[in-house]
């Protein structure tokens, strides 16, 4: 294998690894952020409505507006 082919192949593999890492890292990061927010507010459900208000539903079914 000559150096040009090796460079093209290794660069392509690094690009694919980067894209896969970004995709799965982003998904896992979002899950962790939402799980942390739910535990901080001791909530079962969080909803952001059309007016950009954050509505939290706790484990007893009580709703409250945060902002």
C-alpha cells in the first residue's frame, strides 16, 4: 500500500469514527441531561408549551409552572 492510499483510507476511517461518536455521544448526552433534570425536580414528566413555559408534573400528578 502506498502512502497516498494509506492516507486516504486512514482519513476516511477517522471521519467515520468521528461522525459515529458525535451521533451516539449526543444521544447519550441528551438522555443524561433530561434524566438529571427529572431527578432534580423530582418529576415524572416535563413539558415546554407554546409560550416557552416549563411545566413539571411530579410523581403524585401535581403540575406546576417553573418560569
